[in-house]
C-alpha cells in the first residue's frame, strides 16, 4: 500500500535521503554528480546522523547534512526552500567553520582538507545566470588563477531546470537526474520516479521517500516540518511588509534608528549563541520572534554563559 507522496525538497525528507548512514550510496552518488569528481568519491561518513533530538519542536532547527569522504574532504549539504537575505553570508560562515574546525590545538595546517558547501535552492538567487548549477571558489581578480580549492561552494537552483522533458530522462547526466528527482519527487509514485531515472541509486532514494510515507511517526514529523516551512515563508513576507509599512508611517530616520537597535540586539544574540556552541539564529529567524521574546532571549543567553564559567 502506498502512502501520501513525499516532497524530497522538505528538509526533513532531504536529510533522510542524503544524510542517512544506512544509505550512504545515495550520498556518494549525489556528491559525485555535483562535484564531477575525478577520481570519484568512494566512501563517505555521515557526521550528523539523525537522532531523536534532531527533531524537537523548536522552529529554528536546520536539517543539513555533514559528511566526510575517504580523503578527509568535508561536505555541508542543505536544502533551502526560502531565500533568506543573509543566505550567502551564512553559507560562507558555516563553510569556514567546517574548514577551521578540522584542526585541534597544535595540529599542522597541512592536515586541512577541502570544505565544500552544497546548497540546493528552491529559489533563484543568481538571476543573471541561466545555469542551474553554479560553483564558486577563491580566484584572482586580475588573472585566471585559483588561490585555493579548499573552500568551494555549489549552488543548485531548482527553478531554473524544466523537468518537462520526460522523454529524454534516460539520456540525462547524473546531476540532471538528481535535479529531476527533486523537482518531480512529489508528483510521481516513488517506483515510477525510479523507473524513469533508470539507476538503482534512485530506486533506493525513492524507497526512502516511500518509507517516510508509510511510517506514521516519520510522516507526522515530515508534515510538521512542511507546515513550519510554509508558515515561516509566510511570516517572512508578512514581517517584511509590516516593516515597510511601519517605516513609511514613522519616517525613514526613525526606521533606520530602530533597525540599528534591532541589528545590535541580533548581533549580541548571535555572538552569545556561538559562544555557547549553538547554531546562531539568522536575522530572518530573529525577525519572526515576538519582540518581547527577542528581548528576553539576550539576558537568558547571558545567564547561561555566566553559569557555564562559574
């Protein structure tokens, strides 16, 4: 019996597909498709496998995938269905963390291995480029010289891909098939989807979607996450519109002053969260908090930090 169709773009399902220690063949296939690796990646270890605490009721959870390959290369893979204003800065920050956290005190720099960020985006960030796959690294401004390959960013912008070419599916490359899988995953039955793509790896990935649909517990978590993402996006739109309206009513100068104060408060909150070893909230997430809760969060974090050092 087949359950309801599961959208692989919902980050809960996305992590179950690409961040599952029991299905690393899927992760390897996806990484090789994105990286076009030569020689190909042969094995990966998932550094943050699913645990019960990965799915609390907290609305700020980010279900990304951290993995390391057999050569020590470190990957951060995530799915974004919204387009936060600080997305590029956040991706840069976490990829740099993924790089520097490899070394312990006294370790030599030669031990550092590449840190690769892969962001699958259900929005268009780079409107001037027609390619759905864009990769970035540190390069010279004056000449075609690469400074280092140790920090790499891959953006996969799903809306740029037209999945209507069903007759040509067998001729697609591996990455194109993954884009097709993500775009059509909630529109086709899992086995039909896998059959069209013609690769055992996609049958395995479709099987993960089917397991989520047939598990009452997983389906409940998936649906809760799906609802939050919809509410979150709606809240962002409403918050931005409310901010614009308030700015028009109160005047530009007052709006700028309020923005500076909110920015300082957000910066303090993010710094304290980082000192406590927590994932810093993004500016968009803090905007969505009730103003009173946002103000109360700062003294709470300060108290927890003081208690840690007592």
